[in-house]
């Protein structure tokens, strides 16, 4: 009992400092920080030695209907949108990943941790070992100074182990192991890595569930997006890497175990990929068999005539927006199919080109500031 209390105290401290500076590949935001407790270093070392031999649950990937249940199609659709929006960044990561992934895989293997955890470093820093957040988190795992030191790293003006791939990975995995010892589910661990365990524990207490999907709406909006981005990134690099250069996942592609899926027809050249990614195109050339259709947003001529684009720099609740300006929510959702990623902070730009009916633009602009303020409250209370 005493052991568990100390571990919990350690996690609380680390969470407060670590959650202060979580970074994403595209959008980097800061959260909060709090007090400091002194660790029991011998106990921590003992705990790490025991956990290295533990058999952990697997990390769920897109297409695992047995895990995601009725959220399976939602996850698949999110992964599709994520790849389309981030294919350039993912492509750059793929090119630069062999060396860092080799280092991370070695540490994960030594600790018997799931190999998919390496993709957390992708959404934290895009594998940039020199990444620095506004809050002071440093390195590929975006570790705060206090967290890094408590995990055994040296941090000083002259030397910072957080930039060292091997040492920072060892420290980050120690923290992940501590979180897992309390939460026993990798999606909850990823959520706690971002927000700190307190919001996760409160959501669990509020719902009585240890299922991410049950507690999701009670987590910070950014944390929800962080977990979804992790699922998407891990799924793409494990099973869908061949679609990164293409920029889209074929609509007839069935998510699931790789061995159950048909091979992708054709090597796609950059020229072909560019044509496929262009608006209005939907067919990829195939060496044999039927053509591959790429899912792209399409609008009728009438819709295009009645559509107006307004650039926003802060997310607004779609439900609130539709209600306040008197627009059809389903129409707004269809016209802005990737808007959810913007509200989660996983969009590739800090702005969003919002498609609105022309006859609703004036009232939207009048209410925009008020909608933004109300949306902040809505997102922060979920």
C-alpha cells in the first residue's frame, strides 16, 4: 500500500510538470503546472526493474473492431482525414525515422513495452531531438526539466540529456511505465501523458469506467485530440505507410490486420500522386484490376454558388454555431468534413477555412467573437 501511494505521488508531480508542455507535430499548446514532491529514487529504480519484465496489453490500431466497438468506423474515418491533412509531415518523418526508431525500438524491446509507443515521439516532436516548446519542454519526448531529472536525466546549461535519443527515451518510457501501473490501458496512458493523470482520474471517477471512449468527453479537448492523433499515427506507420506518398487512403480499403487486406495496386509516382490529390480527381492508375477511388470532398455547382469561406483562428463549437446562426448542422459538417481535427488541435495549420452558406455569413461575423468565447467554455468543460 505504501509503495502504491508513493508511486501515485510521483505520478502526480510528474504529471503536473510534464503536462505543462505537451507538443504536437502540427499544433503546440501548453497546459498547466503545480507543486513538487521529492521522489523515492530507490523505490523508483526497483519499480522500473520489475515492470521491465511485465507483459503489457497491446496498443489498439485502427480496424480493431473488437477493441473500438461502435467507434470503429469513427476511428477509421479520423485516420483517413489525419493522413490526408498530415501526409507531408508524415512523409518527412518516414524519411528521417530509421535511426531514431532504431534507438527507441531497442529501449522498448528491453522493457518489453509495445513497439507502437515510439509513435508518441512523432506527435510530440515529429522526431526532432532539438524541439523546444514555449513552456520549456525539450527533446523528442518533450520532457519538462523536473520530470527529466526525476527520471534520472541530467539537465543543465552545459548539458541536456533530453536531447539525447537513448537517454530521453529511457526517461520517457519510465514515465509511461509509471502511468501504466496506475491506468492499465495505453489510450488512458497517452491521455495522461498529455494532460497529467488528474483529469483522467477525475473522468474515470465521474463515469465509473476505465474505457477511453466512455471518459473521452470529460477530458480536455486537446487531450482527446492527442489520443486520436496517436492512434492515427501508429495505425498509419504500422499498417498504412504505403499511402503516405499517395496522400489518401482508398475508400474501398478495409481497415484491419495487414494480412487480411488486399495489396495496393501500383507503385504511385509523384506525378500521379499529385494528380490524384488534386481537387476533382478520384481515380488512381492501377497496373491490374479496378481503379482505386480516393475519397475527396465534392460539392454540387449549386452548393459552390451558395458557399462562402471565412477564415477562423480559434475553434468554435459546430453545434453552437449552427444553433446561433440558424444553419443546418448536418450541412455544415458535410461542407467542413475535417473541422473536427481543427477543434482537437490536430490540424496542420493554426487557422481553418470555414465553409458557410452565403446567407449566414453576416450573422456569423456579428456573433463570431461571442461564439468563440462560448466555445472556449464548452471545450474546456468537456
